[in-house]
C-alpha cells in the first residue's frame, strides 16, 4: 500500500539518549548516524515516510527496513552485521616498470 507508515517506534529513555549521543558524535560512521536519525524521527513524528525519506536521503523501503530491524534487535539494528567471508584488504601499490613507486 502506498503511503503506509510503519508503526511509531517506541524508544526507551536510555535508547533515545544513546541514539542522540551517536548522532552528535563526530566520529560515528555516517551510515550508523543516519540509521539513528531515522529511528529518532520515527519516534517523534507522524509524518509520512516519503517526507522522511527525502529529508534523510533514503528510500521509503530503507526506512521500513531500519524500523523493522530495530523492532527485532533493538539498538544493534543501527550497526552493520558481521559479514561472512574473507575480510577485504587493500594491497600496497606496486612498482612500475621504471621503478617508480606509483604514487602521484
């Protein structure tokens, strides 16, 4: 159904304070801070999801997803889940044929 709103998120005082701290902290990864902003907005207002999606630059589906994850997992929902497989690594720049290190 178009225009449906997820249920209003009920945050405990402790969760609200933690989410506000995460949003204010300048060292927080932006994807985590954005998820915290979504949860705070859904707990405070009854505006349509499409308005919130424009404000936080996420799709309405993404907002639904964050809300559902919070209902299932609590505050862990804003953090990325561990990924399976080998961790990504960045290899050092190799030498070019003229023995330059490849740095600009």
